[in-house]
C-alpha cells in the first residue's frame, strides 16, 4: 500500500497543476489589480483552459490532506482528522470559487459599459467572492491545528516547522508583490497553491526516510 509520502506527493502535484490553472485564469503582466478587477482583462480563451484544468485537478488536494492525516494520526488522531476534514472543506469551497472565475470574467467583460455591469458585479461579490474569505478563515483554522500537531508531534519533525504554517506562508507569498514584484506578479495570483506547494514539500522533506505510514 502507498505510504503517506506518496499522498503528500499527490498534494504537491495538485499545487502545481491547480497553480497553473489559476495562473491561466488570473495572470496579468501588471500584477493583480484586485481579486475581481483581475478578471476584467484576462484573455477568455486562456482563462477557459484554466477553468477546465482547475476542475479536473482541484480534488487532488484531498489526497494531499489525506497524507497529512496519515502523518499525524499517531500524534493526535482527533487533531489529524480535523486537519484532514478542514483541508477537504477548504478545497471544496476553494474549488467552487475557482470554478466561478471564468464565467465571471466573461460576464463582466461583456457587460462592461452597460447598465447591467454593476448588477453582475454585486451579484458575483455576494455569491462567490465571499467564498475566498471563507477559504482564508478555514486555512487559518488548519494552520492552528497544524501548529498544535507539530508542537505535539511524536515522529521527529522539528518544532520550528510550526512557523511554516499555511497562513504565514500565504502572507509571505502575497507580500512578494511589494518586495520582489517580478516574482510576485506570478505567484501572488496563485497564492494558495504556492502556499501548499511549500507546505506539503516542507513536511515531505523533513519526514524521516525510515518512517513508513501505511494506510490503516
């Protein structure tokens, strides 16, 4: 049977593939002007590719979080399950938000300058943009659980890894727009995926090679 390391690798693959998808949906050479404003000028043909790639690949995140469940269940089974559940809910919500981006871009671009534009903009903010804030609060919850698991861990992971929790990584990734903008314009629009690439990769790197977490 596969070890938890294999599941974490799938999580890393998810971060890469969903990151590519979100880059196709969001990238602008000038950098993101706002979470909705970034949709006003995105090429629709490019965004369409990103839309379908995101739909196919986002569920791979669930497997990555299952890997975390396997890693930490010997430390605290309840917290490990909560981490897994939080990850699944987070990327379920995030997947719904991401799947809305292409259609929002098309509607907002085609209605620009018409009397309906403000209606569509407000409707999108009310029904979909709110989801990205729900995602951030969920990731904050995941970060707290992760910190507790790292501080309690019985598998030899260094305690300082608690610093590299998803919330802090996310803040650092977004902040690159201010201190290394040529990189930030590429990774800030896909910040959650960049965050999880670092998050999963760090845990995988520090897992003891001799440790084998088999699926129960």
